[in-house]
C-alpha cells in the first residue's frame, strides 16, 4: 500500500480505542420515549470490541469477508481451535480448584513456613509458580487470590507477588495461557519445542522477579520478619472432596502429557483436549449424583430461604464438605470493625478498620467499609452467566450437581466474544494494509537478524499488551506481523520465543494488560480489597523491567548459541 487512506486511519484508531473502555468501562442510560423503556448500557470488556467492529462494518472499512476470516481463521490460524482448547483446560483446572486442593496446598505451605514472614513469602512464591505451570495463571488467580486476601497480613506485597509469579509461570506450557496457543498455532511451533524454548527464560525471569520483589518489599512494614497469624488451620479442613482432587489431578496431568506427545503428529489440539474435558464432566456429574444419592452431601430443601443461593461458593463448600469438617471449621460471625489510625507505607495517616487478620492495611490498598450483613459469596464473573435463565431449577440442580454448577459461572466464557473480536479487528488491520506496513518496519529495523528481532518483538510485545486489547490482542497482532515479515528460520524462531516471553510477562504492568488481570481486580473487589491502577503499575515497574531484561537477554543468548 503506497498511501494510507482515510479508512485505514479509522481502522487503526478503532483497533486501539476499545482498550480505553476495557480499562475504564463507560455506563449510561438509554431511554426510548415511545415505550418509556429505560436501560443501562455499559461499554466495556464484552461490548467495546464488538461495538468497534460494528462501527467499522457500518463505515465500510471492513466487510463480511474480514468478519468471517476472524471467526474461522486464515493463514493456519484457527480461532475456534484455540478457544475450545482453553475453555476445556480451564474447566479441568477450575473443577480441581473446587475440590479445595489448591487452597489446601496454600495452607500447608503457610503452616510449614511458621511465623517467618520472609520464609512464608518465598514458600508461597514457589508454590504459586509450580501451580501456575500446570493449571495456568487464570485458574490460580481465581483460587489463591481469595486465600491471600482473607488470610495474609498487609496483603498488598503478597498479591503483587502472586500476580507476577502466576503470569511468569504460565509461559512454560502450551496450555498455560491463550497467547501460548496463539503463538504455537500461528507460527507452527511444536508444543514440546515450545516448552523447551521457554523453560530457560522462565527460570531466569522467576529468579530475577523474586530478587526484585525482595528488594522492593525490603521494609519490615511491607513483609514483616515475623507474622502474627492467629492459629493454624488443618489443610484437610479445606480439602472438600479428596476423591475428586485425586482424579482431577491425574486427569489434568494425563491430558497435558498426551497433548505434548501427540503434538509431533500435528493433530488439532481441541480434538485432544475436548474429550478429556468431556470425560471429566461426566465423572463430575456421576460422582456428585452418587454422593447426593447416598447422603454424602445434603439434600435440597424445598423450603430453603430464597435469599440464600446454593450457587454461592460458601454454600457449595458447606454442601461438599463432610459433616465432621463442617464442625471443625465453623463459619465466623460477622463483626463490625472499629476504626483505628495506622500509618501507611508513604507515611500518611489513614483511618483503617481494625482486624486481627489485616493489621497492616494502608490507604493505597484497603478494605471497603464492611457491612454488618455478610455479603453473598459470589464469583466476580458469575453475573456474566445467566444460569437461572438457562436452568429453571437452578438451586435444586446446584444442590444435586455442585461441581458443575460451581464451575460454570467461573469458566472464562467472556474470553470467547472478546477473542473473536480481537481476531476480527486484526483482520481489519490486514485488510487496510497495516499488517504489511508494520512488517516492513520490523524488517527494516531488525534487518532480519535474530538478536534485534528478539528485543524489538519483546519490548513492543510488552507495550502492546497494555494498549491493544490485553495480551490476546497484542499476540494476535504481532503473530500476523511476524508472518508477513517473511523471516528466515532463525529470525522466525527468535520472534516466536521472544513473543512467548513478552505476552506472559506483559501482564505484569497494568491490570488491563491481560484477561487474568481483569478477573483479578474483579475478584479483589468481591473480597472488599480496592486497588488503584496507578499504584499497581508503580509497584510492578521494577519487577517488569528486571524480568524483561532477564528474559529477553536469555532468549538472545539462546539464539546466539543455536544460530
């Protein structure tokens, strides 16, 4: 394309514009005067990309061909393959978490560390890293975050460390992050080879990040040398279903092993993962039916109060727990906190609620005012799933099949329209010639040499994670640019590995840089922990710069040795 047209400029603007509404959703009311109908409309994660596509289509910047290509795929990219794979793996990981296995592991590590704050910080960092390698960052964020927010003193350093560790670890396996699947499918990388290329950068990033976090939280007011955590919990008290925990762990591990083994035969990934998820679903249904029929979980009561929803996590846990464990772990009575003055990390006095569990809260990350009425324990993404509409007998079915109906609202189904929208928007850029322009810029800047490619793709990948529709949009865009660059084998492999590192560590910046970050913030709001975007970015600056330098430096060294 010799000249950038008006349509091309409009398309580029509408590619980046939805990111603003993903970071800060816009809500307003629409009124139809003839029928006196008033409805609240929100432009955010689910609606902003779709609205951008509708505007581009209405203005004839794109056509039906680009929309179809974004759904069915082009150039060996199969969006449905990636999404089916990710949702299937997410189901297996979430049902494993529902058993209480992940929180039991966190409590076990907490008990082993004793009262030492630094020791506990290290143990949890290692645990989160190991779990994230297997189940991915999104599933871990939906489980360990609750434990940290509820049980850790001054949770800010612990939450930041968890977020960084989880996103770094997700680069190891193909199944760890949707961006890994996009890179492998688009650039034709074998799943076993993907792990072989990313494991060394992962080790470098993990160690470097921990050192940066230790330096950042060296003050005793942030990570106290000794913690005063009341009592020790027995991990078995939160291990609600040992049988499902064992079966789920074995099944997920088997799926990942088969996935890596069959990657040498070029079989579509969804054809491998979907049967595993389907069989796990059948097991969950049959096992819950057996427990319900034999009285191992309580029966549904027709006269149950309408203000208690059995889909709530707390009720589900009680139903799945054995009666003995329910007696060992009584539900704490809600109490009204009394205010006390404490000093935050910047030296400013603020009024904080008193708590035996949160004695070090500051005014940058603080609990919202606690009501005397206990809140409903719902998932932050449960409101996106109209379970009550789809299942009229939702409460009765939830009591009968708690595993499935607890996992359903936690599935990241919001990823489906969002990812398809990103694929379509990238096809719009390709249609207007922007992909070819970006590819020429990349070729000119790198001269098709591996080392410059590593740093250009890596640095711009981290930046684009924050401005182009999370890491998913950045990865889709950059894989298209890399394909159009017609790199030799050495530069192509350098670009792929560098992008794998960047798309995972790029989330360690703003919460809007990844879908997991958006879910993380939503989950913290449910836990009454409010976090400011600028404060989150500030505390992530040092770890991000450190791990980006370490990760891309190791990739550069690998490419220098291999090519």
